């Protein structure tokens, strides 16, 4: 089976994630035990029991999604021995999971990076008054102009007609009001801890850069697409730079998917809770085959194909 691997980003988390995998598969349980040892806290308890407020904390959510994605990948490989990844990508945090899957760094090294990234971003959120807003259905040029006018930034280009703005809370309020007054698009404020993928995350980016500087990176075994560049990255220096710049830069998810599709890829496996990335793909190119794997039941259905 040849497929592109897609890994979930923050927002896909759900209390109970991974419990069925760990209960039914000793290898998945062992991976969670290793994660607890690396992190120094009981990640499994947070994933299985929550509460949702604790799981949603950036410093908890990012390691949880990283570990969950790699648990699923290991179990997919067990059930589909002929799996041949043709490329990989991950939404924001998920890009780290994609690199771990491709051998850019080890499970433990990636987990340490993700845990620190989450902690740095959580600290930056606490130190600033920021927010985010989803703009649904508007034209990209008009929304970019609105963002510039209101002093906020384009955080995510998720799919045609789905753009997220991020920045100071006052600027987000202005953008929401202006979008509605001018009937540019449907606009909705997001319930988030702060302004991800904006200049307010600069302290987190600087701290992550220092962490990445001390980590040995290897060329990935298959193409991994950078959110920031919307292109595959293979040189360790370029990987390091793109992972750093992603913290304050735009997540160009739609552009990344377009590039992967243009390279002749037709089959995708989404590894993570829910079906967020499959939903985005329907807006990017309807009819593209995306199999979403987030549970033990999904794994059994895949094995039965």
C-alpha cells in the first residue's frame, strides 16, 4: 500500500484518545510508557482521562498528538506490512510527527522537542493578549488586506475559503467586526489560549531555535512537506529553519496539499483523532481518497480492506 501520511495538529485532541490502542496492543502501551519516562509526567493519564481543559493545554496537547500519531503509525505498519509512505505532512505540530515518522529524528528526540515547543508557546500565550479568528468563504486577497489593516496576520491557509487570522486581541476584534460589516465572509472568533502563528509567538520561536540548534537531524527517508514553505524539505539546515519559522509563520496547508497532489499522490492516510484533515482535503480537491485512522476500530477496518 502506497500512501501519503498526514498527522493531526492542535484542535484534534479528544479525551480518551489512545486508550483503546494501549489496552489492545502491548507495543502501543510500551510507547506511552516511554513517553511518560521522557516527559516526567503521566501523559497517558491526561490523554485517557483529561479533563479536556488539561488535555487542551498547549504543553500537554502537543505531546499527546505526537505520541498518538506515532502509535497509530506503528500499528498501521503492523497490520499493513507492505505500507510504503510516499510523502508525509502534518498540520502545525503534526509536522514534527511527520519528521519522526520519516526518521529525521528519533521518537524520544522529537517528543522532547514537541514538549518544549508546547511549553514555550504556552508561556508566550500567557505573556500576551492574543486571539485568533476563522474567516470562512472569503477571498484570500481581501482577507490578507483586512489582516494588514487590523494589525493581525494570516496564521492558517487551511483550504479554499478557510483562512485563520491571528494576532493581538484588539486587532482580532477589529477584523471580526470589519469582516461582518463589509460582508467579506463569515467570521468567527476561535476559543484558543493565544495568537498561534503570529508575531506574538516570537519568544517561543527563539527558544525553539535554540533547542533545534543542539539536535542532530537526518534527511528524511521520504519527502516531508514544510507548512511554512509548502514544499518538501530534506536538507537538515532547511528542516531546522522551517520548523523554527513555522511558529510565527503561516501554515500553508492548502498549498502543501496542492504540491503533494501535483507530485502524483492520490492516496492518503490521516493518523490522529477525528477526521479534520480529511475534511480539509474535501475542500482542497474533492474526491481525493483519505482514510482516517484514529482508533483500534479504524485499524481493524484498514486491515480488512
